C-alpha cells in the first residue's frame, strides 16, 4: 500500500457526495453531501502535505474547515428561512428567489 | 484479503497504518453510502458523523494530530450538532419527494458518478503509483501544533486575518436570516395584556393546572371544578384528548381497599 490509496479513498468519498447531491431532494441532506465532498478534499490535502513533506496542505485543510463552518451556519439559516415561508425543505419546491 | 496482504508486503507505509486504513476505509465508505441512501435525515447525519470520525483518525495517522482533533471537535462536535438542531426544527420526518422532476436523473447521476470515480481514481493511481511520501517527520520536529502555528502566523497570517472577517460575516448573516421582524401593530404591550386579563372573559388568576389524583397524575387528566365537572382549561391544548379504555376506566384496586376500610 502506498499513500495513493488515501487519494483513491478521497475520490470515492467525493463521488459519493456528488452523486448524493444529484439524487437527494432534502435540502439538509444535500448540505451533508457537500460537507462530505469538502471532507474528501481535506483528505487529499492532508495526504499531499505528507507526500511533499511540508505542512502547507494541512494549513489549507484547516482553512477549508473554517470556511465550511461559516458556510454551514449561513446555509442552514437560509434553509430555515425557506422552510419558514414554504413549510418544506424540498429543493424542488423552492423555485423563486422571493416569496 | 489477499490484496491487503500483497500490498502489506510491498508497502511504503508502516504496517500499523496499513491495518488502520483497511479497517477504517471500508467503514468510511459504507457510512458515506449509508448517508446518501438513508431515508431518514437523522440517520444520514449519524452516518456522516461516523465517516468524519474515520477521516479524523486518518488525519492523525498521517502526522496531522492537530487537524484530526479539529476535525472531531469542529466537524462532528459543532457542525453535525448544528445539522441535528436544524433537522429537529425543520421536522425530521419532512417527507422526501419521490417524484423525479427530470426523468432519468437519478440513473444518469449514478452512471456519471461511477465515471467520475473511475476517472479520479485511475488518474490518482497512475500519477501517484511510484510516489513515496517524504513524510512530515522533519516538518513536525518541534511538534505538529507548533509547526502549524509557525506557518499560520507567518506565511498565512493574512489569510488567517481574512478568516476572522469571514466568521464575523457568517455570524451576522445567520442572525439576520434567522431573525423574524414582526410589524409593530402585532406587538402586545404589558398594559394591553393586563387590561385583557382583567376584562370580562379574561382570567386574572393563573389557569388551573391539570388534575393530580390518586388514580392518575397525567397531564392529560383535567382538574375538577367544585361541582365535579372537568375543567377543560386545565389541559394544555397541545395534549391530545383521549378516551379512556374500559380497563383504564375500571376501578383500581386502591379504590376497592379504601371502600372496604370505610
């Protein structure tokens, strides 16, 4: 086994997340799939950091985590707002920017 | 298993790491699949937690203990709890639509996903097959946290500062989005509330609590008025009213004993 296995695992996780975004309809589950893709990208960053022998990849993964946290906070607030007006977390039903 | 043993023989990473990988990677993949396929959104969230924990262990194994713990604390601790909070607020059983708006979208998504996985996987394997990891022993000589702090506060200090602006913007944005502005006419002041309480039809005293009797202390049991009729106002409107079954309405043994003693 070489470190490339980690990259293959990350590719598989990323694909599962991408397929999940395409086939699921619940906005919150879609968000979780996006989180899974971000995590897969983080795994590649950490692996590449190890391959290169520098810590820059880990720093980048750290920043990805920070951005993901901010994104989740705002995204979930938007989902809450949409749910409050439309009584539904289904992404197919939210087809207007206002009302 | 033979594949695992074969790879163990020509492995460029320590044996313990290989074992960890072959145990945790299938769990991570299975839970990621479970997250996508689970009907219940709460189950999806819990599956994702397991996947993230596995990834946290991978970070620690790959000489990134700081990131591993940040992953566990921030992702599984904070972000996934936020997800669960919102799931409970939105209603965890908000039904998933079965109707396909675009015909054949799901099958197409799965097929294209398989293609994407093959492309990414083969590309990564071809590019990295002969690569040996330099390893982070030199970079982590003074400790992983110290090394990351050194980089973070020198080369990446500007990005770090920008991050603080991002976090403040996100917090303000969440507050603005979650805030509900009520028109001033709908707001009821203390004076208006007091007047309504003492006006005819209002009740100056608190509402009566539900009944607590020897036979029942359920909040669904109404209190009795002086004339023996149940006080409907003592039951919360949220509690569904239910009729007692004959077994429940039948006299309990305690009542029989009391009558016998009398």
